[in-house]
C-alpha cells in the first residue's frame, strides 16, 4: 500500500526506458507497462472505502527550503480519471500497432506521457502538480512534431508555447498565494485553505490567474486557438491522447483547485457568471464551428470544445447533481472522443481523405467503420443509453435551478450538435458511393479491437453509470457542503 | 616553521596550491610527454576539488584578512572546478596531439586558480589581482586556435574590452579607497557612506567593470563574438565558469562590502536585469549560429541571476535575502552544468564535422539536422540542456527559476517576476527550434560515431542537470546555508 501511486507513476516510465532500449519489443513492452496503471487503479477501486476523502496518500520531502514535498493521493475525483488514463493508453497502443511510427521513439514517448498524466491526477503538492503538468508537453511536442501531419512544425510549437504561457500565468498566481499566505508549504489543500485569509483584491487576481491556466488547457473559447492545429496535425494516437486525457487535465484542475477556492473569491457572482458564460459560449460556438467544418477531424476537434463547456456549467451551477454530471462528462467524453478520433484515423488511412464531401457512401465498403462511426456520433450527441447522455442530462438538469437561461442556451447547443453529427453522417456514410475513392478496405481486426472496446464501455456506462458516477457523487456532495 | 604549522595555518590554500603545482608540472612535463598532460590536469582538478569539498564548512581568513575562506568561497570554487574538469575531459579529444597542449592545460588551470582566488578575495586589491589572473589566462585561451582567424578575433576582442573594463573597475575601486581609506571588505561593510558625486561615480564604474565579466547588457558586446570564435571547449569554460567569476565578485563587492550603498542601486540593477534578459532572449531568437544563440541565451540567463541583486537591494528582510541569494547560487551551479553541457554538446558536433572532414561553419544550425539519428547521445543531451535552460521541470533550470522567481515575488517585486516569466516563455521558442531541427529534420551529414571524451563530458553535465532537477533538496539546502553569509 505504501508505494502504490509512486509505482503507478514510475512503472510506465521504466517501461519507456526499456522500450527505447529493446527496439524489437518496444510495442509489447509499451502495451504491458501501460496496462499496469489500469490494473493498479482497478485494485484501488476495489479497495477504496470513502471516495470523498484522500486515500493512498504518500509523502516524501523534496525541497524543504520552500516547503515543496512529493505528496500524492487519490479520491473519488482522481480515481476515475486514472481508470480512464489506464483504459485509453493501452487501447491507443493497440490501435497504433500496425502504424508506421518508429517504435523505439514513439512508444517511449507515449509511456512518458502516461506517467506524467498519472502524476497530474495524483499530485497533492502544487509544484509537483505543475511539474507533471508541464511534463506532459514534452512528449506531445515530439509526438506532434515527429509523427504529425504536413503543418506539424507549426502546430507543435504553437501548442507547446500557448499552453506553456497559460501554465506560467497559473504558476505566478500560486506563487502569490504561497508568499502572501505565508504558510511556507506548497501543499495543495493547505494552499486552498489559506486562500480565504488573503486580502480581497489579491484573491480575485490569484483566482483569475490560476483559472486562466486551466482554461487554456481545457480549452474554452476564447483560449482555444491552439486546439484545431494541434488536434488536426497530431498523428491519430496523439490526437486521441490530447483530446481524451490532456483536456481533462484542465477540467481536473478547475475541479480540484479552482472550485474549492471559489466560495472565498470576493467577486463570487462575477466569476460564476464568467465561468457560466465561458461554458455556454464554448458549447454554442464550438458547435457552430463544428457545423461549418468539411474536415471530419476538425469537426470532431471543435465538438470537443463544445463538450468540455459542460464542465464549466457544472462548476458554475453550485449543485452536487450538476457537478457530478460535469465530472462524469470528463470520463464519458474521454471514451467517446478517443473512439471518434480513432475512427477518423482509420477513415483517413483507408480512404486517403477525411474531407466530408469526398467521403460518400462508405457504408457499402466499410460497414464496420460505418457502424462504429454511427455509434460514436450518437454517443457524442447524447443519445439515451450511452454515457454522453447521462453526463449532459445530469449537468443541465442540476444546473437549471441556479442557471436557467444558460441551461436553455446550452440546450440549443445540444440541438446543433445533433445536426452536425447527423448531417455529417448523412453525407459521409450514406448516399451513393464516391467511386473516386477506388477500392476501400474495411478496418482490420487489430484496430477494430480498441474501438469496439471503447464503444462497449460507452454503452455499458450509459446503461449502468453507477460504478463511476458514485465516486463522483461522493466528491460532488462533499464539495457542495463546502460551498 | 615545520610542515604541521604550515598546514594548520595555510591548509585552506591547499586546493589552489595543488592546482598551481600541477599547472607548472604540466608545462615542464609537456616538454617531453605530451599525451598524458590532459590526464594530469584532470587529476589536479579532482584532487583540488576533493580538498575544497573536504574543507567546505571552513571559516578562516588569511594574509591580514585579505583572503577569506568561508562556505561562499568554497561553493564557488566547487563550481569553477567542476566546469574546469568538464572542459578538461572534452579537451582530451579536441587537443589530442596538439603541440601546444602544455600551454593549454597550464592556462586552463591558472585561470581556475585565479577564479578561485576571486572567490576567496576579501580586499579590493586581492580581488583585483585575482580577477586579472583569472581573466588574462582566458584571453589567451580564447585565441588558442591560432590558425583560426575567428579564434584570434575572439581573443583580441575579449582582451581589448577586458583590459578596458579592468581599468574602469580599478578606477572605481580607487575611488572607494579614496572615500573610505580602506580596501578591506570587512571594514568597508561597517562603514556608513554619504551619497556624493564620488560614491556615485564609484558605483557606476564598479557596475560597469563587473558587468563586463557577467556579460550584462550594455556591457555584453564582446560575448557573442568571443563565445562564437573561441574553441568551443573554451567557450564552455567562459560561459559556465569564467562568467561566474564576475558574479562572485559582484556578490562580494555589492552585497557584502558595499552593503550600506546597495539600496541606492535597486533601480539600476532592476533596469539592467530586465534589459539583459529581454535583449538576450530577443536577439537569440534570430541566430543561426548555435554558439551565438547560446551566447545570447547566456546573456539572458545572467539577467535572471542578476534578479537576485535587484531583490537584495530592494528589501533587507533576512528570509528574502536568503532565498534570493540561495536561489542565485543554485542558479549558478545549475547554469554551470546546463550551459557548459550545451556548449560541449555543440562542440561535439563541431569536432565530428572537423574529424570527418566536412567543411562547413562548425556551429550552423543546419549541421544539427537529424542529429538524433547520427549522434543520438549528443542530440538527447543537448535537448535536455536546452529544455533546462528554458526552465522545463525535472531539470536544474526549473528549480533555479523556481527559487529566483519566487524570491522576486517574496520580496515584493512581482512585476520583475512577471517580466522574467514572460522572457522564459519567449526563450522556449528558440530552444525548441533547435530540438525540432535535431529530431524531425533529415540528417544532412553522415557522421561517424560520437567521440568518447566528449560524450563522457556531456553525460557528466547531463547527470548534473538532471540530478539537480529531480533531487534538488540537499543542494538547495546547501545553497541556502551558504547564502547565510549574506545576511
């Protein structure tokens, strides 16, 4: 029990070292080592007693002069994200099995990324959180830059610098909090607790600075500028990981750090309004942008902006129901978006294009892909029986009492979401087959496996969300009491 | 006057004595056996380093209080010796078979002795003499590749501007003596000054004189040309070691000796620090020569370190001063590894091109295309050094910036920290560009294997950079402890 989280962080990293040494076995090593965190997180799930408090806490010294220590722990908010990380990485690695990426470079990068993500989701010291937060950028910078599309150089550097600046602003806010409060420790919970003791005008600035860093990563309109390039130029596995997990870092940061601070913010109503507006604008603007796209990958990229807006609505709602819905959205969106980007990758590699107008009637040639696309699209637009519905329904229903106008506007977003998905489906999947595409093969078994698993999980958690939802609910109720 | 008496009284001088002995031995032995000189210099450095570390927490003064041996001086000596050792290891390959090796290692060790005495100086006169000893040897080193016109230019420029700035520094020091009647730092630190035309002139002259060695803008003009033209192993030593001589002199003179005046300097230092980091980063953005880029990045890094001077002149709260100076010291140690390592990695590529008879500009960014395939260890290490210089976590650079930026915020200079952080983000752009070239461009030249000596030096620097980033606790504690000298 002592070193559970350290092991979770270190094992993929060790795997990365091994995979870069043993070129031939890189794939197999990557798969095995990426599965370990899933196994550990499932064991934790079995054993966790009270998801509303921290368990598996580990604490070691690091820089005592500044009060920075290596402190890790999990609760009902982080555990599902660890499970999600544990699910997405092995599936992405299986998906990449036959893809032409230099194995001794690509797989170590993925494993380092997994380590860093687990670190973000478990760190309980702000500097350690920040270190892992920044560390996720390095492997992704290489993944995008080395294996990405034609404009990858531009996309890689833009992604790197855009989110780096966001993080630095956040770091400044935390410095101010640390020194003004004078508690002499970067412990996350102590810092959040000390927030209320600061002078009022400073509290507004600090809260805004920290929120800024998270919103860039989420991303929310208007700070989503890095997203289309990074999502579209990254190779499919990279896109899957960014969309499915990296965007959850921003959401996790908001829920873990900003939300508990929110009650002590002097301009509370103003900030709640800003967060709600950012949420609704992201939902609507993202949906409209998606509607206008002809590139399937871009369309899904913008749909991601739209869907992450729900998290902000949940935060602004001050209701446990809506909050647990928003948290569940993180989990559900992580599965759905992974499936969608994997599908786009298959369509592009098998047909040679991902432009909606050039894809017509591919159902005839690739029935399995078409089936999975339909499943993914319907899940993403919130069809009852799938996980997206549970998340969005809970978020909006819970938020209605406190934010009725915003919820109604968000419902318009749901409508637009349904239209762009169904419209895209109609144009790309059905209709007469575009003969210019030539002979097109359906997806192979290796790539079908991870996608089928994802669709299965989406339906499973749509019909029976309780196993994950109960963890989130425990945390959300706790947060509501706090507020 | 038996040996025990000497040892008990002058034992603290042993590291310098050993190094000097080895330097002269090298000159003599070099007349007959050239091939062992590098190893001999290395042994001298290691012995000296061991002696310094054994005597780390010493507290002694020597020769009528003109030399002081305290944790501060020992800390800087460790930094200087580490850099010298890295340089020697890489030089084993670069100057292998060179007819003038004897002189090279002699000068290298003598320069180090000079720098070590600067770290121990406790008097204007001893400081100046040691400063000159450390400088003059490096002028010759910069021009050591005498068949290369660029190296000659580098040495000449460095010498001219160095001589001028020494004169300026000396004038400033003589004014201080004229005002106070003493040259001793301990005595100076207890004086109360009145602000007058003389003190102002003295301050300006001293800042200018030391600013040259630290390569602070606007006294930096020599640095890019010198770092580019000098043999790369020497550039590593200049940027990572010799520059720190300026810092230790500045810390001693400004923070310790002229403590009564430092409040007046706050704005001057703030302006210099901001201009230095911003100018360095902006100009580095457009460089094609990697050595020039590293030179400008080195200027920017000096700006970050100079933030400590701003903080200690702005506030006199003990805990802030301690954090700022501790941060500066940790930064100096980290910078020795990051910058020294980066120059050595660039030098590795230059050496491989030379060895494989590929006639190009040795440090053009195009030479680094696809380096990850032709020289994977060098490419990986250079990547870590560059990310460290940009302040990416789990490297020494991150912890250094963390300490020094937080000291600025702690001291109430949040605006300075904001400027520094923006600068740090800007710098990522040019560092990442080099990484991009190395990792996702196609190899341009077919390089045949990485030279062992260079790889060893680069890997040692890499070890330092990563160790200070992953396990900084004890090193930060040491730096903070050493910084208590400034309280």
